[in-house]
C-alpha cells in the first residue's frame, strides 16, 4: 500500500512539475526593436543564409552585406552612402533566403523594411516560419532602380509594412527569400528592418 501511495505521490509531483514548465515569451518594452542586426552593421550576424536552388549561372545565389552596391544603381537613388545593406544576387533561377529567429511582441507594431532592386525583376517572398512550413506574408518585386546597365529608371526604394498581429507573443522565424529568371542585375536589396512593441 505504501508503495502505491509513493507512486501516486511521485505521479502527482510529476504532473505539478509539467504544469509549471510552459515558457512564456518575454515581453519587449515599447519601442524596442526585436530584430537583431536590423541594418546589417554586423554583417550577417543573427541572420542565417540558405540556398534553395543554384540556378543556371554558376556560383549563385550570392547573399552578402555591402556598403556600396555591386551594380551602378548606387548612382540611381539606392546607394547607401557607406551604410551597410543586405544584397541578394539571384540570377538564372537561383533562389536563396536569410532567416532570423525572433519573438514577436505581445502587442506588435508593424514589421517594416526598405527594399529596392537593380536591373532585372526579382521575386521576393517574406514569410513567417512558426515551425514546420512557412506562412507567406507577402510576395512582391522591388522597384528596379536601373532602366539599363548604364541608365536609371527614376524609381526609388520603397518601405514595406506588414501586420504581425497573428503571430503576437510567438517565437518564429522571419524569412526573406529572393529568386529571379534574369541574368544581369538580378538583385534585391534590403535594409532597416523594424518590429517593435506598441
């Protein structure tokens, strides 16, 4: 009988222990950006780069942080004047992404970032990865700042703004993916990611 009571007691303690374990996401204070290295001042620290497909052009995709653009679009309104930014060069069907694990604030503001392209259209997909699979928030083509290899289009970088309320308080992955069928200047650039507690 005493053995049975000991087992029941151990089971009850085990149940109590399990019920106390669930972890809560720490609340971000208002105005605190939950994106680490949002302007790429620390290269790709905090961001994981991955290749989805190599494409037809050898050696791609290139995912890097630059202080000046590798293409002439620096003179077309997208130049960062020495400020670092993320560049994804994805010609010939190359496909890659960067991803960062974040804890979405309990009362999230909007996720915002600046983006622009160079010569060829690039399809960008922004997704949230809550575990298995990715939930697409937005697919778009950044404005191409070049009209030709030597001329500007007159377009400017844009700021995207996405609602994150659905993921409030969750630990998720933020994924930025790019691909293109173009070959010259098939580049998408990104900077200034912000997600704050309201």
